[in-house]
C-alpha cells in the first residue's frame, strides 16, 4: 500500500504542475489493487520463489473475477 501512496503523491505533484497524471494515477490504483489481493490471500499457494508468471496467473484470475462481478452488477441494476 505504501507504493500506491507514493504514486498518489507523484500524481498530486504532476497535477499541481499542470499535467494530467495518467500513468502515476493508474499505477497507484493498480498497486493498491495488488495490495488488496495480497491481503485477501489471493497469492497463497505459490512456491517460496515463484516465477513472475505464477503471480501473473493469480492477477489475471482476480481481474476476471472482478470483471464478472462488475458485469453482474450492471445487469442487476
């Protein structure tokens, strides 16, 4: 979560300088999301030294779950 906060500060600085902080704001959002996945134990079951692809598979599964939930919400609204 600390990385997300650092990037939010960078986004604020860019905004104050008159720039749109697209990358820093988007990266902050993704960092916060991955921290949430970690707290939710979405990475459990990985080996002690997992390959980056193992993490990527877990993140992709979480993103698909997130999309499914969002789609269900929009249908029920």
